[in-house]
C-alpha cells in the first residue's frame, strides 16, 4: 500500500475521499481518475493563504507549517461542503 504525499492526502480529504487505508489504485478505482489540475488549483489557494513566514519569495520555506496549513484548508473545505 502506498502512502500519499501529505499535501495530496489533505486535498483528497478536502473532497471527502478516504486517505487512510487506501492505495492510489483503490482511490482511482472508486472515484475515477484523480483530477491533478484541481489539485494544482487547490494547492495554489493554499499558497495564497499561507501564514507569513511559511513562504519566502513564493517558495515554501517551512514545509511542516505549510503542510499543517494545507490540512487546515482541507478541514475548512470539508466543513464548507458539509455544514452541520
């Protein structure tokens, strides 16, 4: 079983797709081809909203902080898509 790159896993989670216990092949089989263009748009939005100090000259300087920010964005996206 393949581990997903953490930011890609955050994006999958933002769509409500299973991350834990799934291989890329299983995710593709269940949900069709993954939309890499949509991932790139989502990651750009994360870059645009990243906290100060996370980026230097548009490049990620603190990878742990940026990945944490991506997971916060994924959580916000899920909550927005499925309000209580």
